[in-house]
């Protein structure tokens, strides 16, 4: 009997085995060989910090969530049938460049109070437009195109495995008595997958989690291979039962204090998270999901583009986050928690004829919490005046830079463990305030510093040859050329520079005519401009 049939025939229907479902390949093999634990030499960081991740499943239309007021004319011309009227965009303190969807008044208040920020145009170098593959990319932090070479672990799974070596055999322990990660979901995702085991537990109702007897305790041992498989099943089942009791007890110890929106699945999930944190769990990571963002049609109402399906999603997201933050503050645990939204991709710049938007590339994300640095990181997307259907928003910030910055600034992960978790080195971004990991706050003028960098090309448009001029404050500097689909097609330079101004000459680059983007990254700073190649 294969493992899937064995589980189907032996595990109660209400049970979700964290390490064994959802199509992931988990084998009950030993951890000698290429164990991830061998990559990490650091001891676990001493922190009680919590990260809450909110997945916007389906691909959120970031242009209608964070409206680019400084290029509003180009934004409106690209999507006249779904664009938010400029007069109804919610304004944010300290900026005239961007505003929020009219349904997001709750998040507007949080931003103005210094409890939220926006990171513009988050994506990666070769965007994938499949929901399933793009979600795996965001969950794993790996963009490898060759299926056989892709990592089978999640970015949070690698972090938790480095922090808590020996899981699950050595846990619960006195130092970590609780689940490492909890996903409010029927099945675990790749995000918390470790080398062998899922590092998280999936629940839907904390009061009805796993009240079963180990279904594998009475199975006789047979061959050596079967013994290994059976031990694997017994360990997972035993740990699941132990953690289930801890979750139930924590949930029953606490009660919410804030008023949450009714009829909102996101609010319901966040309410559970707040109670579990207040109930005393030391769990590091929680994930929740709000679906419905695949808005190919009827994204807005034709009579009023500020209403419709996407508007309701924005309202639920905004009000759910605000209620959760208020609850944390009333419970006096807000200093321990930050949150972040993410979606597998954004939408196209140009709308379609069905009052919707199609799969795109980069999009903004929102971070929130008492320790989140207020502001908008990055500039409004560069939207060409002569917009084409294929045009996507090029990424300004690699999503793995967000992850790396959170690990470094919130969970206090140091090198070389940080690079091992993230698979390579990524730029550090100013996201957290208050120095919770002993890292000094960065100045509030990050965008101004980036805008002071020189990045230009002449002639523009160009035909056969051209010159790119850029400046750098020193340190690692990279220049990338990105096509209209948002894909990096050339890396023109990527190395250490002394502070100064430099030129790169281009001659007969072999590119087709059309619009391209040039992206400059200098440590935490970045800048993007549009260039045009003529026939």
C-alpha cells in the first residue's frame, strides 16, 4: 500500500497531518547527507517576536490599492474603465505621490498614525504568471526555472529549522514548548516546509483541533524500511496531538478585546491569531489567507469604479488589519507583533474590456505594526504614456529583500545564517523602527536619497548605441535592463564601486524595438527609468 492510501485509510477525516499532505515530497529518511541544519552555525536568537503573514490569494491589483497620484494621467489613460477617480483617492500624511483605495480608510488611519507602511513594486527578476508556480516562488524564495533544481523548502521553514535544530524529535522543550508556526488553513503550505518535516501546524478551529488517539501506535513493525516509515508517521502524529492540546489551552486562556468586522473570513482568522498570541504561545509565525483577488472581470462596478468586488476585498483587508492591531494594543502585546501582506503577483497596467485586469508582475505590499517604519518605500511605478497590453510594472524591490530585512531586523538573524536561509545575499531595506535587534534606525529620507542618484540614458529613444550614466554612494551597485513583461533580460553591471558617477556604453544590444526599464540598485537604494529602443 502506498503512503497516500495508507493515510487515507488510517487517519481520521478531520485530521490534517502537517508533513504529509498537499502534494509535497516528504520522506522518512535520515538527516545526515545534505541536511539543512549543517548550514547553520548560529545559536537560536533570543526573541519573542511574532510575524503575521497575510496572503492575498489570486494576484492583487496593486495599482488600484496604492494609486500613483504623481503619474495619475498615465494611470488613468491605461485603465479608464477601472481607474479610481483622483478626487476619491485617500491621501496619506507626508506624501503627495500616492494614495489608497477609497475603501481603505481603516488602513489610511493606521498609516497616518505611524503603524503601517507601503513598499512599492515588489517582485522579482523573471516573473511567473501561473498562480501555482508564482505562489511557490513567493513561499520558497526560489525562482529556479529548472524543476529538478528547485529547492523543496520554504523560506520560513528554513528559518525555523535553523532556529530550532532537531525538530520535531527535540520538541516541545522548555525553551520552545509551543508550535513553531501556525497556519490558519486546512493544509500547510510550502512556506513552512523544512528539509523533511513541515515546521508548522495547520488549524481551522482552535477548539476542535486534533482530539484523536495516535492511529499509528498499534501498527506492527516489519521490514527496516517500513519501520522507518512507521516511525515517521508516529512522530508526526504524536507531536500533532501534543501541540493540539497546547493550542486549545492557549485559545481558551484569552479573549479578544477589540471589535472585529462581521462576515469577514480574514477578520475571523486574525481574531484567532490574536487570541493565541495573548494566550501565551511562543509561536514565531502565523499565516492567514484572504482569497478572491483573481479579478479578470467585474473588478469594479461600471457605474462607480470605487465600488465592486475589489473594493470589498480592500475594505475587508483594511478593516481586518486595523481590528487586529487594535486588539493587540488593547491586549498590550502589540510590541511583539508585526504583519505583512503578500500576493503571488500583481495585475497588468492596462485593464481589459471586462472591467477587470489580467495577471501582471510587481505590486505593492503593506507592512503594519507598532515597530513598522512609517512611509512609502520606493517611487510610483513608471507607467508609459503609450501603454501597451503587454506592459507590466517592473520590480523596484525583490521580495526576498523584504524577507531578508524582516529576518535581520525583526528576528535578529545574523550572517552567515541569513544568506543561507535566503539562498543568497539580498539588499537590506529600512522596514523596522525602534532597533529591536540592536540595528539603528535609518533616516526617513530613503526615497530622497534614491532620487538624488543619477540614472539616465542618452539618446532616449536610442537605436544602435547609447550611454547609461549612473551614480552610486559606494558599495555594491547593480544595473539591470528589464523588458515590458517585467523580466530582467540583461545585467549590465553588478559589482563593488567607489562613490562617484560612471558610464556604461551600449552598442548593438540585439534587442527588439519597444519600451524597456533600467533599474539601479545601490545597497538599500533603487531607482527605475524608462528607455525606448527604436527600430
